[in-house]
């Protein structure tokens, strides 16, 4: 699985003009399931995210996790994280898991975060979403379960 984490002070996702998920302060997490990913992969990624020290301590150093700060997460499915730009100018997305598998893993990732104690809201899988956020830092981190 791939994930792009952005530390935020606030964020929301809307579909057809209605807010369906929001968060903050905490993280916006864009997630992409890849072929071969499993529920274990999603759970491992959620555990990593929950412990990653991306938030400032009392000395202003990135030394605290989302769990330690009591932050929340907004998880959004983002198949374009699998973009292959090695040929031509139009990205290919065949490196992303198929829709059925991807949706199940996306939802499992969000549920795993909740089970670990991170309050979590989501976007709507497959919908045309508008995500707005106020990036804090900015702090942006790429995670890939492969390699």
C-alpha cells in the first residue's frame, strides 16, 4: 500500500457539495491499495501511521505521534498514487489494485486506525471528491509498504 500523509490543522472532504468527512488537527491520509496487498498490509500501515512522530512536542521538535497528541485522521482513497509516468505524458494506473479489492483494503486501513485509537473519518470510495485542507508545517510524508 502507498500513503501520503499531510499534517493538518483542519481538513474536509465534500461530495456533491456536502461535507462527508472532516478532521483536524491531525492528518490527511491519501491511501492507494496495490496488487498483492492484504488486510495484514493495511493493518501494518495503519500501525506505522499511528506511531509516526510527525507532531511537535513542547520544545517544537517533531517527536509526538498522532496518538500522543489526540489528533484525528481524514482518510481518502487515492488510486493516482499508483501512477506510472515512465512512458509518455499520460499516467497509467494499472499498478493500483482493482476497485473491489482496493475499496475493502481502504476501509480496512481506516478501521485499523480506529481500532488503534485514532479517530478517523473517510471520503467516499470512487466518488469525485473535493478535499480541502490547511497544511500544518507543511509536513508531508510518503509511505510505501514495499521496500
